């Protein structure tokens, strides 16, 4: 079905059509920080070099195709999306699908996951009929909506909610002020509810950080800012402590597992410092060095370390350098824009970069493709 996970090839073919159409509107103007536009090209070029020494050609081929799509999305944002109006049109098309996603999350939270678990247990030989990771996902009762797993849902909310909130305010300009505020508040509630139900610990803390950045830059009195920031910190951290107290009492196993993945990625990077083991091949190297009791993983759960493991030091430097240089260099222009669109995009990209320290959003099309498009658009706006 269209509204559930589909092969990435469908999206790539659709994007190819959009790219061909975009040639009609393309403008080849580079931002003043031209090296920012060069870094993703250097990163992708090095991925091609690393692919020549891969330990698994099939995995690397699929990964390179995905990275090429990310680069195409960056180009669309940089050269085709020319104005805030174009971005609003793009977001207006995205909004219904975002609402479908969160509605699926609500359905899962209010009985859908329970019903699915009952259906599974009524299936003959159900333990052999379903993949173990799927059974574990259902048993934890963490909503994942239409995404591959719960933390990916949290990532979509972190990346897209800021711009969707601002876009909703602009798109409802003909309504009364109270109606517009209700629309924005309702969207914020359903999205943040799904983030909480996803059970993403890092997602909760990153959302709190992004909210604090947003509050600090509001045109409010200093006293009111201090009051709001303090309230958000106290309520957010208290809620986090209450929500995840059982998890930490059990030993925070996923945190320990991530440290093991990161250690393995660093070890692989030291052993293969120039070309790594090939884009997308962490699972192959990890299977050889992981402790017997450790959980298997396909990805590092850290996009930056994944680059070091898969494509060596230059892969790491070009990728991390591109994203964090973009966050730093595009900040000032974003906060001074009156429409709020640029700052909302910047906030979403900040959330994306912070989550990249603990997740693998680069390898999830629903996260990576919009992120590269938005950073391309924001880089283009820096010229205005």
C-alpha cells in the first residue's frame, strides 16, 4: 500500500521524474560559502572510491544508489526550490502524509499493537512465521507508525515538525488568529504524542533541546524567556525521568549495546583508515569482532562513526564536516529571517544532526531525503 513501507526504488524513480521536471526551473547559483556545496560532492566521491574495496558489493551497490538519491535531493533544494513559496508548496504536499503517519501512530497506541500481538499469537507456529525483530518490536508496545522502527518515527518528528508548524501557520492565513493557533497546537500535540509513545529516549531529549533553542529566539521579554525556559526544562526532564525510570532500573541495555557498536566501528576504522570496508557494510565487519553475548546490528547507530567504519577517515570528515558546518554557517541567516521558515528548517536540521549521534537516519529514506532537500534549500536561501 502507498501509506506503508514501500521499496526505496519507487521513491527513487519518482524522484528521477521530479528531477527531470526541475531542470525547467533550475538556477545554478552557489551560496557564498561555496565549500559547503562542495563537501557533499567530495563525500559522495569518496564513497565511490571506498566502494572499490568493499567486502560486500551487493550492500554497497544499494547504499551508493541511496547516497546518490540524497545528493540529488540536495541539488533539488539548492538549485530548484527558489523561494519560501516553493518550500511552502512542498510542505503543503508533505503535510497530509505526515498526518497519515501520526494517525497510524495513534491507532497503534490505542489498541492496534495489542490487536496485532493477539493476531500473531493466534497464527500456527507464530514464532517461526514472523521475524524475531518484528516480534520484539510489537511486544515492546512502542509505536512506529509507518516507519521501520520507533526511533525512526521520532526522527521524522524532530526533522519535520518545526517546518510543518510554521507552514501550517502560513497556510491558514485566511482563518482567524485563534483558529490558526488551534491548528498549530493540534499538529504539535499529535506529533509530540507519537514521539513520546515511540519510547525514544534520545528523541525526547533532542526535542527538549530544540524547543529551548526555539524559545530563546522568540521576541519575548528576558524575564518571560527565563520563566519559559526554566519551566520547559523542569517539566521536560521530570517527564523524562518518570517515563523512562523502568528502563534505567533494568540497566539501560540499549545504551550499552550502542557503546559496543561504536567501539566496533572505531576498531574497524582504525584497521581500515583510508577506504573502510565499503559503504553500508558495518554488519559484515561487526559480525567478525562482536562479543558472543552482544546483539547483532546492521548499522552503527551513529551516522558519523558509520562513515568512519565504512569509508575511512575522509568519509567521516567530509560527511561530519558538511552537516555541522551547515548548522553553524546557516544559523545566523536563519534566525534573522522574519518569516520564520528558515529558522524552522534550521531547527529541524539541528534535531536531525543531534539524533545522528545515536541513530542511523542517513540510511532511512524517509529521513535522509527530506534532510538533504531542506539543507540544500537553506543553503540557497543564504544567498538572498
